[in-house]
């Protein structure tokens, strides 16, 4: 949360340029406006500021609100939105849906910004501005890596993408998924040797791409290759994961606590590989709070939010109503109940002061345990104290996407919220994009797929134990576990981190399984359609099958 240079460098470099004398040039080239080291970072940060926006909102919706772990039910007159959230849950989206359109545009926009920055920095004489060739190669290959990142997200969401290698390229049609995969692979393999490494466990992560992050991206590419191109590359993924755990790509270690990777100082977590920087009143990463929390949740947190909360998103329910048991008709979902009762994360969220907190959910009675103030309703529970329930229809009748009310569903607090005394800490938690726990879990799944289930269980249990008092796990993963337990472990560890759809597709559960308010779809829904407006700009595009 300190020194977030990646996102404020533009401002600092502009403010330091105080020479107001007029200079005239016959043309604008990198040599005329990149005259000191700060200017290179101003150029480098272009695609990273876009990446900060890209990580949240619509991309998150397509990963989470389409899955068994999160939902956005209609709450009276709120959140129907012409059925767009229902279409996400039912997998009946269309090429005109805004979340899909924004995601495609955001993907190609990120690629374009990175290519433009690469072209500008390639022409700079770094020695002349007091830098060296190593710094130049590091910056250029960070751009190669973030281009690979955006292309990998495009491959994940849409399949084969139009491949551009320069901002001067003419309009091209879509490459195949295999060609897109190979281009991403080439970019990352080229980038990794030239990037700097994290050198100590307490070194703050500032949002720039280090060698460990690029290596982890390459592991992710291989990990999901079966989904992307129909080829298994689990052995290659496992090799990179082992090297990451051995320190080949930098210094990392598991955090000792479950909250360390998510807390107020998580930029210094030993397992932080790549974070979106965030800091109060500077470069806040804060979009999520408005959608999870009730308009009066500021009373529960005892903090002044800067804007209203919308009371939309929640965990998919574990129960039909107050009198029923946990759902048994589906193997997926039941999000809250998949957490063991002894799990420290399953407690109601309470800020304890001094950056300390407990629990990860707004659940049950929404009364601040320290002030005694109640969160009261404003619509169908107007004036009444609210209790967030693990079911959607609090009237006790049928539970579906149209039956929500303002106290339906449990809310996630993955990024902690301070109270008013520590208001300056609000939005200080960074957003973890890649953390070492993912490397443990990827390696575990690679082992699981080759029959080494005991080794896989040991890796997952190494992480799980920190979620319990004295590291005593009452329900560790057994040596012979099935795909549903594997899916559950991915869900409870990475809940709300914007990856659930990708995991379910890789595990073969996305289009074959039912869950709450969702009936199994078909394999064409493994990809989203290209948005309708993309075909207006590029006549060479072809739509995905099934749309």
C-alpha cells in the first residue's frame, strides 16, 4: 500500500516538469518527450493503469456471477436490469450484453495500450537519460508480459483472438486458439529471463511484473491448456510451479495467516506475486464494496463510505429457507456451508483496530458488536434490523433469482474494512492477482491428475491448516479425493478472487453440472460470444459456435 509508483508515476513526472519555456519540434518522437527516467515509467504505466480497471467489475462478473459460488438475485425492483444477471446465472447471455461487450473492449484496449507503450520505449536511448540496457529490457519485457496477460484473458473468455504485433498493423481476423496460445507462450518465454526478481520476503510488491509473476502466468497458460486448445500441458505447468516454490523465479513463501494475503499490508505478504496496488485517497481499488454491501452497512462497519452501497451480490445460497437443511441435490455450490465451522474465515467480520480483524463474511445479525448499532432495512424490511440469511427468499417460499429481498444472502468481506477511527486505512488492501497459494494448488491438481493424490492432498493441506486455531484442521483433504472435493478446495480458498468459471471449465464441471438457479448448459458456453459491436469495427471477425 506504500509507494504505489506504478499508478502515480504519471502525476509525479508531470508535476516535476516545471520548465515552462516554449519549445517547438517539427515532429513528436520519443527522444523529444522522454528525457529522464521518470518519463519511461509514465509510458510503462499506461497499460498497467488499464489493468487496474480491468481486474474488477465486468471481468469479475463473468467469472463469479456465472458460477456456483456467487449470484446477484433480483431484490424487489433492484438488480433486475433487463434480466442481465439472470442470464449470467443461467448461461443464456447474448452478444449484446454489456458485460461481454465491456470485457472484449477492455481486453483489446489493454493490448493496444501495451503495444503503443512498447513502440515508444523501444525507440528510447536509455543510456542518454541515465538508465542502462538492463532497465530497458526489464521495461520492454514487462510490456511483453502484460500483452501476454491480456491475450490470455481474451483466450479464456473468447477463444482465438486477432493477433497484433504493432500499433501499425492493419485490421486482421481472428487467429485460432492454438495460434493465440503459442503467441502468449512466446511472449512470456521471451520476457521471463529479462525481468527482475523479488529478492526478499518483505519486499513490497508495487504492481510491476517481476519474473515470478510472468512465470506464474506461463504456468497458468499450461494449466488451462486442455480448456484452451484441447492439449494437456500439466507436466510443463508442474515444472514451473516446482521452480517457483524452489525460489528459481524469486523469493516467496506461504503467509502464516489466512488474512495476510488480503490484509491492510498485503503488498508485503511473503506470498504476494502480483497485486493491483491500492491506497487510501490515491489509487484506490474499491469497486466491489458498492455491490456487496447494504446501503446501511456503514453502520455495521462503523465507517463512512464515500458513496452509497447497492446491496446486490452475495454468496449462492446453501438453503431453500429458514427451516430447511443444506441443499443436497447439487454437488456444487452451498458456498458458505463448504467452509468448516471451525474455519476462522467463517466467522462474522469484525474490525478489531490496529489493522487487526477476524472473519470474512457479513452474516447473520447485522449489529455492530462494538457500538451496538443495528443495520436497518430501507425497502421490504424498512426500519427493521437486518439479518443476512444463507437463503434467497426470506419469506420462506421458493428460492430463485427473482425472489430476493434486501437481507437475502451472505456477503463476502475478502478485503477488510476499517472503522471510522482508522478511516485512513480504507482501501489500503491491494487486490491479489497472483499469490503463492495458487502455485501450491496448481501443482496439487497436476499431481492429482497423474494419480499422485496423496501428494496433492499434502500440498492443499499445507495451506488449509492456517485457517484453523493452532493449525489443527478437523477436515483435511484425504489422500484419495474426487473432483468435487478438488472443486470445493479451489472455491473456499479463492472465493471472490475472480477465477471460478475458469476453474470449473478446466475441471469439466462448467457445462455438465447443475447448481442453484442453474441447469447444465452445453460446451458452447465455455466461451462467451464476441460482442455484436465488434463486427461493426472489424468485418473479418467470425463468431463463436452456438451464438
